[in-house]
C-alpha cells in the first residue's frame, strides 16, 4: 500500500497553501451513513437543503453517462435509485467545486472538463466487473483538485500547464516540481485525506500520473489501480472527443491501464464508439 508522505514533503507542499475546509454537509452525511441504520430521508433532507447542490445532483444523475431509464426530478428519487452511499459520493465530488473558490469564470473550463471526465469514468466503470461506479465519479472530479489550488497560489502556473502540455515526454508532475517545488497530485492527496475520502481514492490521486504503479502492485491497492486506470481512459476519451487532441498520460500508461481493466482491443473500440454516440 502507499507509504506515508514524509513530513518534509507535506510541509513543503502546504507552504503558503490552505487546504479547503471539509464542508459541513459532508460531515453530516458521514455521521448519518456510519449509523447502524442510516435513514435515507436524512440524506435527502441534507442535500435538498442546499438548492445549488440539489440542482447539481439532479443534473449529474440525469446526464447520459448515468444511463438511467427515466429522468429524475427529485433528490429523493436519486437517493432511492442510486443508494445512499453512491449519492453521498456524488455529493462529495460536487461540493468540491464550491469549496475551491476562484475568480468568476477563471475555473469554468477546469470544472467543465472535470465533470465530463467524471461522467465518462462513471460510465466506463459499468463495463468493468464490480466496477466502482460511485468512487469512479468522485475520483474523476477530485483527482486534479490540486490544479486550481496551485493556480491561485502561483501567478505563473498557467505557464506551467502550457509547458507540461508541450513537454509530452515528461510527467506533468515532474514539470510542476521543477517550477514550484510541489505538484498537484501530492496536494490533491492531502486534500482528499483531509476530507476523509476512501483510502483507494487518496492513493489513486497521489499516483495517477505514475505509470510504474501498474508494474509494482505493492505500491497501491488494486482498487486504487482500478480508479487510476478508469480515470486515465476517461481523460483519454475526453481529450480525444472534446478537446480534439492526444493525451500524453494515456500514451505513457494506456496499455497498462487497459491490461489492468481486462479490456481487449475490441472492447476498447466498442466502449469508445458507445461513448461517442452518447455525447454526440
């Protein structure tokens, strides 16, 4: 399993950076879910109490990626169909957007991409035996959370993004480390730990740019590898379809991700065609 980050790495990563506080709604959701007999009505009441959040939940579950047979018009229906824990994972990802404040419109493209990747990841998980659908969606929204935080801290961080995209033969995190003495994967891991997300999600965030984790299965759990692989495929499909460009991370880890997921070439092509039809 993943080793604890050395204290000096944590200190360096968090220098001048404040981890966004865990929203109270997540604390209340966890308190209810950890009860011996959690009440779905409490979950519905907590989510419905925030108009913006309830609207976001309905928009999410009614997206084509969730493939529901009928349109959902209430949070109660969403919780009933998805289950309390799945609904809570979706809520966790959605409240992240409001917790990471930015100048109006400055992060619009980032969150739009994150939401699309999360939706694609959720759909991909349905093709995997015992696919972690709710975790895949949460991971899709959460995995790059360090980027908007670093964007707010470093005025030249957009230049780092452009440089990392240009230097496609080098890991994104290596470019960040050179320019800022930290990287978004490490910072995202610390945010996820601070929000008490499942360990597999935390591990996956820390290593989602590291192809070598597929070679050494002792580094992270199998579930974390599955989340990394699903997300890599989702980002690849997203960039290919929505941004009309190749994905350098996929070029480095694509074969290993497909192998871990057990997807053959024909299955990959079918999934790609399916998603293209869905968002077309």
